[in-house]
C-alpha cells in the first residue's frame, strides 16, 4: 500500500486519518491549523506544510473539507494537490459539496491524469471517531477497488451508489431528508411542550406510530434532550448541506417547499448564535421562543 495524503484534519478528518494510521498505513496530513497538525502528529501521522507537499508521494489523496470552494483551492490552487500529485493517483473527496462541483472537479482531475472517488460521509463525528462512518461512493469500479481498503479503515458501511458523481448526489438527497426532519422534530416537540404534554410520554407515543423516526429515538435523546449541544453534527454544516440541496433542486427544477421553510428555521438559529452547536439546538431555540 502506498502513502496516503489527508487534506483537512478537522472534527471528523483528524479521527479518520488516525483510523487509517491504525490500519497500518502511512498518512501525511495537511491542515492550515497548527493545532490540528500537532494532533495528527501525536496520532502517529506525518505532517506537511501544504497540500502539494502532502500529495507528492501519495497513491491515495483524501480531502475532507467544509465546502466546494475549499476543495477546489486544495486541489487546484496555489501549492495544491495537482502541483505535485503523481499520474494515476486517486483523489477521494469525502466533503459534502454540490454535485455539479463534483462533476467539474472530476473533469479537471482527469486532465491532470488523476482519478476521483466521491465518497461523502454519512453519520456523525461520533461514528468517525470509532471507525464506524458510512460512505456513499461514486466511482468507476476499478477506482473503488483501490479506494476500498482505506475507506474500510474509516467506516463499516461502504455503499456503491452507481458510478462517478452518484455518491455526492446521494449525500445531498440523504441530508435533505435529515435536515428537514430535524427542523420538523424541533417544531413537533415544541408544540408538544406548549400543549402541556409530558415530553418523554410524547416521544414514546410517536416512537410507536407512523411518526417514528431516528430523530426521536436516537439523535435528540443523545444531544439536546440531555442538555448537550456540543456538535455531533454542527448546525452550520447542516445549514450548508440544506442550502446545497435547495440550490440543486433549482438546477433540476424540483420544488422543495418544506425544505425551503426549514431553511428559514436554520437561518434563524444561526442568527441567534447556535451555528457552532449541535443541529438539534433548533429545538432549544424554538423552546425559548
């Protein structure tokens, strides 16, 4: 196995890089944060001063970054991956970005004789920490074969979504469901509180009917319902993913009325200072209102 470059050692990326190291691979990481680089070194990784330096000897180059603009700068900007990457190397982009950006990036990488696997991450930073991430993968079959051993170090479920670009598209569809469900859950629980119902009883009832959902059974009890708003999935990131879905729906001429209303709620939560908290902070905001 060749050397792995890991670009983006943030809340999820740092633990994912560590899991690859624990899988027996050499991982050279880059992040603009000196704190993140030191943490990666403490985990047994090598560090680089730029994306270009990290990528120069890598067979696999992983990007785990906050948005499409940052991904493109890391791949094509100054001191970037494409300045040094070897012909035939595979870029695995695990970021959540607009599907049309993924398509554009793949085309630009092919010009540089680089392969691409889009493999955005399902589940949360908690799962990433223990190596139980889920990956929605879009790739040519032979590229997925090469990427799979590294993905398996980081996750326990790898779903081939059907070819290049489909991983990103599946992630946007998936996150549209979850981000809108989160806003609905917050509103439903707020209405329940206002109606004078016992919250635990209301959750028990809805968990046994057609209203049953992951939010009430797992997501909310693990975070906001126990007073913990440290981010398993940051509200700012949920809003970003929701915005991508809304933009993509416009590209496809598909109206998303409920999603558009949910976007208003997320924006209000950001304006009230909840952006860096867990996405379930929407419920906390609505309760205060």
